[in-house]
C-alpha cells in the first residue's frame, strides 16, 4: 500500500496550493533592463527604482504593485488569492 496521497484518497488534494514563488524578474518598461528580485511575502511593493536607468516604477492602473505590473511572477498576496492592501 502506498504511503503517498493520491487524488482519489486525499480530500484536500485538489485544494492544495503550489509552493509560493518569491523570486520575480522585473523588466523596466523604459529601458528594458531586467533584474531578479525577491518579493516581500507580507506586503505589496509600490515603488521600484530601475537599476538600469534609475526611473522609479509605480504599479500600472489596476495592479497592486510593481511585481504585478512588471514582474515575471505576481506578488505573493495575489498568488495566495488575497488582495493587496
């Protein structure tokens, strides 16, 4: 008998979340510079100074943070299904 859970045996199998990603690559919309950054896990980051051109990035309208606007991965609160506040 298997000791690992399988879809038919574990009632929480379909609700388990994939591991949270905390690394994201930010791409500057002004100069195209890319930088791998670690996202805060307990809050949204509203500003980011581009390491290529120095422009201060702000979230686009409708996005909660710079990672949701310019990152390769959305911020941890969005990944968890929560709203940033």
